[in-house]
């Protein structure tokens, strides 16, 4: 209880939600639950320079066509072109380029949520400070990160929370994001009544999957639902075909996710349980 729940999905990067639990996200929306998605970081590092240039060109063309601040837009566009032309390997992006890349990922996340049926007022972009270094190396988890997590939890007061538990993310962003949630809930426990009956479910899929003996909630996915999940992942066009940080796995993220979901379903079938096309798996964290 209640049958219709407020569900808060934390997504470390702007695509972890649909990659790792897109089928469950679609199911929650279809069944009438109030679904919120909170993107914990901007994910701006994982955008190719060519995409930033393409969107800068589009912004200039649009401004010129609509006669909207053309002089300033030309100046900003020239700064982007000049920076990217002389950018050295591994060099930190300028603040302007970082903003463009962050907006690219924000737009993709909004598109994926719209496809899944999540209401726009229920889409939250946290932009946690630890991530915004402009470099692969991140800051340690800070007080501002925890306070921002507490704020969104207090705002939504969810009945159930979903968070990324796949900690093989090569740059450690998933771990820091999860630690922020743990720290926030530890402070709220005993202080706010809603926390006492709130479930925290950990998902995997982008980098690894739960072992079958660990799974505490299995959500079956039909062939049609799996196709919808794939289309939601495809809304993240900057991550399609070849991601900036693919790790050692050469498969695209949608392929990794589907392969893991298929493998979990086959394991359940071999154990004598019901046969499904695919299964998304969750482990409950008792805080």
C-alpha cells in the first residue's frame, strides 16, 4: 500500500534509467504510478566534440533565421569553433562547450522520458557538483551533493526509490551517486515519517547484472515492451553507435542491456520458473 505509488528513479547519467530499467519504467507509467526521474549528473563528458559543433551550428542557423540575438550568437559560435579547432587530446572543454554538451544530454533525456510517458514536471536535473570538473577525474562526494539529494527526496517523498547498483562504471560516477543517496537517507531516517515505509531498489544493466541468487524483484518484459525500451534508449542519440566511454565491452549499451535481460530470463526458465522474453532484476537495499 498504496497501490498507486510515487516512484523516484535516480539515474547517475542521463541514460542509465532507460538502459537499466527501461521496461520497469514503462510498466510503472502504464500502470498509473506517479513516476519521477532524477538525473544526478549532466553527463557532459560523454559527448563527442563533433556533436557539440553540430548543435552550435544549429543554434546559429536558428538564430539567424528567426533574427534572435544574431550578433551575440555569432560571437558564441565563433568561440566554440575556435576552441574545438585547437583543442588538444585530453584537454578540458571550455565552459561554453561543457554547457552545449550538457544541453545535448538534457534534451535526449527529456525526449526519452516523453517517449516513456513521464510528465515533464516530474523530470529533474540535479547536476550534482562533484561531477562538474570538466575532467574524467571527479571530486569526492561533498556536502552540497548530499544536500541536493536530500532536497529532492523531501520534495517528492517517494514510496519507492530506484537507484543504480552497478558499480563497475569505470570512472566511479555510479558509486558516488549511490553514496549520496545512502547518506541522504541515513540523515532522513528517523526524521521524516515517509522514510520508514520507503523501499530502495537497486538496478543494474549498463555495466553488469545481479547474480540470480541475489535477485529480490524480477520484472518480466514482453517482446513488445523490450522493443519500446530499445526505442527509449535510442532517444539518447549522442550515446548511439559508439559511446565516448564504452569501457572494455564493445557492444552498444542497448545491446548489453538486452543481452543481460535475455540471460536473466533464460536462467529463470532453467530453474523451472515461468518463461519470459526478458527480465529486469532488482535487489532491495535495507537502509
